[in-house]
C-alpha cells in the first residue's frame, strides 16, 4: 500500500518547487525594482539639495562653467567627448544650477547610478522670478540674473527594468526654490 502511495506522489515535489520558485522569483524581482526606484529617488533628493546649496555658495569653484563658458566647442576642442560636454554646458544658458547639478549627479551618484539609470531620462527646467509676488502669479523671467528667486524642477523619466507594463511613463520630479541672495538686492531696485 505504501509503495502504491509513493508511486502516486512521484513528481509532486518538482511541481511544488516549480510553482513556489516562480512566486519567489517574482518577489525577488519586485524587491529589486523597489530598491532601484528608492535609490534613484534618494540620489535625486541628495543632488537637488546639494546643487541648490553649492550653486550659490561655491559658484566660483564650478570647473565646468569656467572651462566651457564663452568657448566655441567645435573650434576649441578636438575630443568628441569634450565637445559633447562643452555643448551640454553651454545649452544651460549660463545657468550654473543645471551645470552644477549634472556634475553632482555624475560625481556623487556612485557606480550604481551609471548602471541603473540613463542620462537621457533626466532633465532640468529653471524658472526665475523677481520677487514673491511674481512667484505667486507665476510671472517668469528668462534669465537667472537680477532675479531674487529661482525655482528648479528636476525630472527623471523612470523606466522599470522588469515590470515594464506597470510603471509606464512615471516621472520622478524634484523641485527646489533658491533665494538668489546677491541677485535679490539688485532686483528690488
């Protein structure tokens, strides 16, 4: 009788393992994806806060701005990587926050930032205001010079690695409001 029972039970373990392994694998992948999302949010939070502080406090130390400001990228540089970086810096229209932000993310994002993310999925928009009334009314100016307030929006287009159907077109946005202390006095005149 026990021999007959064992014969009927043959293969049950393999079926249970296969079903259990699928569930275990899906939870492991889900945990990985949540950790990746948390990591991206943390790096964006850190970089946004540090860039906002460092842009106004340590503006004179921004090597990228000093190197590429006022240069002709195609004429002054021969290396393709250098030309691309020069064009990226000049595309920020003398906005040191954007230059500083990209540098902070690349330098402080860690080795995993390069693996887990794509540079083309991140964008920075800047909005400038002469005073609080302009900010409240959303009357923006075109240049950061002679404006008391700057609002920066960092957007990362999140694309999951495994669960592509569940998080489609999810944007991670971070906003920071910067008081341009030295510009503030000039804008009030």
